[in-house]
């Protein structure tokens, strides 16, 4: 066993048995969490140089580590991992001689993104563009002979 996720609200620990695990609601995931707020493929856990890393897979309700919304983050033993609103404490023994991975830049994500109120800049850039807004057809500048005659009569010419 490479570690475990201990549910914070009670329940049995979830063993981490492989170095790469898909977490989601779909039955094909390695760790299946059957909750309505969990995406079909919510996030991925991967053991890299002896440390677990979580990566959000563009889930609707996000992933938080120690209360901070993240897209990718290395986990230290004892960290609180929130998958949507389901909280787990990760327990494992780091292996190898690799030093703990560096902390991410706290200013890399805006406060609106952390709160889930704004999409990430790269996600905004990659979204499909909408077609241009339809404009009214330009007014006709030329009139036929009958219309010209009517205008002359109305204008008193």
C-alpha cells in the first residue's frame, strides 16, 4: 500500500494501491466516489518521486488542498484534500531521497479563481469563440424610379 485517504467525516480509509489513480463518480475510475457533487472523472492522484500529487481534471466543484483551490499540487503527509466538498486526510510515508516538492506560488491564481468565481486564463483562451453578432441589414440607398418620383412629389421638387 502506497498510502491512504482517511475520510474526515468518518468511514473506512481508502487505500492508495497504485502509483497513478483516477478519482471520480464513473465506475471505471480507480477510486469511485458516488456523490452527486463529484464529476465523472474528478481528479487524479500520482506518486512522483515519492510524493503524491493531485491534479484537478477540470471538475465542476474543484479540488482543494488545506483549504486552497488548486489545479495541481503536491501533497504532504497529513494534508487535507477536499474533492468537491468531501474531505480526506492523506497519510503516507514519502519514499526516496527527493526533498519535499516546493510550494506553489500563492500569487499564481487570482482570488476570484481560488473562490471558483472566474475561470483560469488559459481556460478562457481555449474556449470556443461565438459567431459574430448578427447586424441589421444596411438600409437601401438607391430607390427605383417610382420611389424617386414619390419622394420628389413629397418634397415638393
